[in-house]
């Protein structure tokens, strides 16, 4: 699999070469992408187009795990060993600061990235020490799915959400559950929480890195989730073991009036095995008085390996893949949301996205990134454990959040990440 | 070797000491390859892990370097509440599951020791749970205890034990039930077969004599079976304790350590620290602690309880 003595990038044995290898250029840029489904197909087609336009660059694919945790592990191990490949990394939105602080990915300003064309939240999530380290590729946001046959409009406040959920359950033949969300002990629980937290006007960390999740707003937000289960009984206790798919099955089978989920569920629930096809819509998660509607931000970014032998070539591939036309192709093929707001005015997008573009843009505009810190995975694990303890009744929301904040602040101190952040900003 | 001194009784005229020394040298040479393999695959990784455990080494934070911190990681473990709870969970799991397995296993072994038609078939059938990979049986038990579709809830609700389906995995007390049941279901056959082997070593004439003297079955069990079964029981105990103390896959699949961290055993915590969070220093220290505890338990059984792993009565 060596590049015929021209370029010196090794491929791992499982590497799946894409079409067009015969073009034979001086540079090979390896690129790990999802190996399955429509996503892989559209990516391979775009890579082939790129190589036709740029005969001097050849793209080869590596197979990496689709599971985010496993992919993260693989990346960290390879980058620690200063591996030169893959040249381009596909990052989850919360990994960019970690990889940037570790010096594993290149800052993109010297390669000429223009950030004004992207949603501000996606740029913020990929910025470390004042510099952009990854280009937002497609965006994922949490949204509230609601049943159009059980109510006329989505709720405008969080109280209204509970009232409508209760009213829907009380209807004759109404669904047995009011709302379902991701409540198992994993990253999904944090995204569920962060939306309610924003709705109450709270946040997890201040911009200068202090953990404030145990603020009164934080306690009110966690109490709201606990009350949905125990006091108002609109959310089933089962959600505390549920991930995305379990909530989708519950909603899709018509057993819930509301669901918190990502956009991927939308086309699936209009499929032939859905009992709610054509009878649901989406809205931003509502807020309480004093807060603002908030959507957790997810999605994929592209970054350049700091040890790559061909950063310029890698950058050209990224530039191509994140260009407006390629984003429209991706939206058409895989239903993924472009990261450029201007595209939502393009009439072509209206036909391709499952959700009307103006509604999608409104939800993405309300997106809040999770705290931009290199140690987010550690902080998130602490938060997940304490959120889950409060939800299952092992501790009160106050105690849980106080313990979480204390541990998170200690971790920040011990790892010296606050100092690192100051240094990165000062170096700029 | 010289080949002049065959093994066996001392050859007259040859000094005893020389023969023995030669024999000993030969012995060491013969076991040298095996010792080398043990050194390479057991002691070297252990030593490496111990060395790693003396460093602060977090793969995700290269800016902290890999400084030598002495026993710093161990001091951190001593103050780590999650570690102590994991130790508590592991101990609870070990005691609860082994107690059930010993009682049920003995019962099964006694039953299989009787002569009856189809005994061979029963002995083979009993082994089925043991033959199923742990991950598969853990998934099986997770489906059985699923809140919506699980058969456990369906049965318990229909016979009136539960008013409404229970979500087993959101309460600490109820999450332990499938965990321990799954381990008992899987491992009792192993216990039963080891005990059965022990039972068959007991001389049948002892029971005949006892019966002639008028001893009932209960007396025979207490005074003949159990004392003579002691070596087999201890072998079971040592294997099961060491296994149960390192429990990982079963709980990883069944509860993931939740709710919160209330079913998290030591091995799962170590895995999370070492391989999920890539804290190589701290995770290595945790591994060394787990190793020290299981090694200590093994020594305790071997020295204090005098277990002979070959199963002979002492």
C-alpha cells in the first residue's frame, strides 16, 4: 500500500483505498472517514471529484471505528506516538480543544481559514487560545420533537412543556409517556442537561474556566429533570437507562408526546415502520423565564495532524470538503446540516433537509457549545456521575451539583489547564 | 550433560554431592526455557506496570510530561472515594456470588453423584451456562431484566410480586440482582463439577459403615461428606474468589457500573482510568493494587488454609 516510492505515508493494513488510485500523484493524504452507509458513499464520491480536479493529490481512506469513544482512543494513542497519518482528522466537537492543547493538530489561521462564514457557536467550539484549529464540517443540534396530532403548537416555556405533556397523557387514547430524553450515564445525559440548564439561564463554566454548574440556575435545571420523573411523572424512570435509540423507539411507537433528540431521528421516524410518520415536528427546547432556548451543539470538524508531512495538501482537501457546494451535496445525500448559515437561504437546501431550513437555522443559532476546555472528557465524566446520582435519587440536586463542581474545579487545578489556557491566549 | 549419573538411587563409589549437584544443574537447565517465558510474559509486564505507576502520565495531557511522582498515585488512591466504593462493591459481589454458588453447586454435585438414568446427559447439560461466553450471557440477562420487554418483570407482575414493571438498573439494590444471578447461573456448573470430582474420591464404604451404625443422611453429610470434601471446597473457593475479585465483563455489559457508580467493581474502575481516560500512571497504580489484593488472597489460601491445588487430602 505504499505510495510507489513517491510519498512516504504509511497506511494501516486495513486501509481501504478509494477509487481513482490509478491517477497516481505525488502526494497521498490519508483521511479517516466512516466506512459505512450513505456518509461513506458521498465522501468517496467527493474525494474522487477532488482528485480529478487536483491530480497532484491523492486521497486514501483509513478505516476507523464509528463509535466516538473508540475513535477518540485510537486518535490519542496514534497522536501520542507522533504518527504522521492520518493527515486529516475527523473530530467530534468536544475534542478540538483537547487536541489543540496537546499540540496534535495545527492552528489553521496560517493556512487561511475564514471563520466568518460559519455559525458562531461552531467556530467558538473549535477555537483554542484565540486560534481556529478545526473547520466545522456538519452540525448536529439537540431539538424538541413534538406530536402535531396531540397539540396545535410546541410549548413556549418549560412549564408549558410539562403541562402539555400531562395534558397529552390525560387524553383518552393519549400516549403513556409525556417526554423522553437521554438519561443514561454517558455524554448524552450532559447534552440533555445543558439544554435545560441554558433554559434556566445557567451554564457549566464561565469563559475564564470556573465551574459554576452548582449555581441556583443549575440546581433549578437539575430539579426540573428530577421532577419530570418523580413529581410530575411525565418522563418515565426508564429514561435513566436510555440512549438516543431507546428514546427514538419510544417516540416512534407513539408512546410519548415529546422527545429530546438529534436531527438523525427525523427521516427515520417518517419511515414505513414508524407509527408517527407525518404526525410530528421539531422546535427548539423551550426556556423558563429568565433563561433562553438552548440546543446542545454536536457535529463533526476536520483538522490537520500536526505531524503530517503534507499539511498544505491536507488543507486543500479540507477546504474542498467544507466548501458550500460540497455541504449541499452532503445535506442531500445524508441529511446532515451545513455549518454555513448562508446556505440556509439556498432553495436547493429546502428540498434536501428533513426540516424546513429557516426552522433548522433558528435551532442551530440557539446552539450552545459544551465548555471549550482540553479536559472536557474528564469534566464530563464527573458531571455525568453526579447528574445520574441525583436523577436516580441517590443524592439531592444541590448536593450532586456541589460535589460535581468541587471535583471539576479540583481537576482543573490539578491538571494545570487554566494556566495552559492563559499561556495559549498570551502567546497569541 | 555427562550422562554418567542416571536418575535414581545413588551410584556406589560416586560422591553423593557431585551427583546431586549435577542433577540440580540439569534440572535448572531443563526449566530454564519455561522460567524465561514466565519472566517475559508475566514478570516483565508486571514490573513495567509497577514502574509506570510511579509516574504521572496522562496520554491526553502531554503538556504535563511524565514526571516521576514516587508513591503519589498510591496516595491519591488512598484518598479516592470512588476506589474505596469499588473495593466495597467487589467484596460484596465476591461474597454474595460465591456463597450462592457453593450452596447450589454442592446441591447439584450431590444430585449428580447419585446413580440414575441419563446421568451423563445431565452432567453435560449442566455445563451449558459455563460454556457460553460471559459477554453473551450478560446480554442475555440484560434482556431478561429489561424494564419494558424483559421476562423478569412480566413474570413478577403476573404473579403479583410487583405492582408495575420495575426499572431494574436505576436502583443500586435492584441492579445487583441480575448481576449476581447472572454470575451464579454461569459459574455454579463449574463449582458443581469440581465438587463432584471431590465427591467421587470419597470411599463409599464409609457411608456403608455409617449406615450400618444407624447414621442418617444429614449426619453422613456433616460428618463424612463435608470434611472429606474440604480440599475440593477450598480449591473451588480459591479459584472463585480470584475470579470474582477481578470481575469485569459481566458488569461492564450488564450495568456499566451504574446507576451512578454504585455497581462499579475495581476492575471496571481500573479499565476506565487506564484505557478509557488513558491515565496511564494512575491506572497502572490501580492495576497494581488489584494485583496485590488478589495475590494476597491467593497466598492467604495457600499458606493459611493450606490448600493443595493438586486436590490431595493433607
